[in-house]
């Protein structure tokens, strides 16, 4: 189920990008015509098909984002976080390194002969 919603989410995201790039700039936007103050006071056009399609795609994108978050939250009990795996395993620096036992303290040996000066 998660894979199906993820594919729908990606298709909707790409569709939003395409629809927004196709729309004409209405009020002298970033790449639009030179903006004058007369354009700012002009009445807005009613929503055409591209505007409605953008709104619908944005709503579907929101719903798929929300559903993916909910699915990820409920399915996280069996999955481990990257941080959990890193703290429970050995540190990365010691993996693959040879195991060297700690050096034991040298044993005190009694001299066999008397010590002379």
C-alpha cells in the first residue's frame, strides 16, 4: 500500500511542477512582463482550468503526504532508526579491526638469588 501511495505522490509532484511551469504569469511575476502599477489594480481573472488543476493537485499532494506520514508512523515499530543501529552495534572504527586483548599487569617474581649491592 505504501508503494502505491508513494508512486501516486511522485506523479502528482511532477504534475504540479509541469502545470505551474505552463501557467502564464498574470501580474508581472518573476519572469513575466514588466510590472506596472496599473496591473496591480486590475481585477483578477476568474480561475481557469490550469488554476483549478493546480488546486486539485495541491490537495491530492497534501493528502498523499499526510497518508505517507501516517503509514510511516504506524509501521515504524518493526523498523530501526539509523541512530538506533549505530548505537547498538560496535563503533565503525573497531569493526574489522583485530581484537587485541588488554595487556595484563606483569607478575611480580621473587628473585631466586639474594640481591647484592
